[in-house]
């Protein structure tokens, strides 16, 4: 197995697991905590893992994913009617400052997880 694949495979597996968890949360969880908050934490971790698969050594990955997540949330301040259901779900429809906190927590957990695993 090439060293590039060794680096990327764990992130690809993590991304796949997080995607499955996100889909399960979206399909079966209809509460006031897991779906809105845990889902937002996990989605930034999912984005970090996906980007890490493409750019395994990019040192600015976490801050860039966080900025991207914040930008998507800020777009929700603009009153636009999105017809496409998938796009509407992906972008969200209402701005919430708590979402920014959740995105930050997700990125921090990913960053801490990476640093911890690299030390092992």
C-alpha cells in the first residue's frame, strides 16, 4: 500500500462513517439537541475528513473549513428562496449563532483528534 493511501484511507473511512451517522440523524432523529447541535458538530468534522482525503498535508485545513462553514451560515442571513430541496438542506434556511459555536467545536474536535492520533 502506498504511503499516500495509508495517510488518506483513515480519513476516507472517517468521512464515510460520519456521512452514515449524519444521514441516520437526518432520517430518524427529530429532537431538539442531537439533530441541530450534534449534527452541526459532525458535519464540520465530515468536511474536514473529506478535505483531508484530497489534501492530506494541508496545514490550513481546519481554519479554512471553519471559515467555509461560517460563510455558509452567513449566507442564511440573505433572504433567498431555494427551490432545490437537497441544496436547501445542505445550506440550511435560518441563521443561528449557536451553529457557529457547533462548527467551531467540530473543527476543534477534529484538530485535537488529529494531533492526539499523530502522537500515538
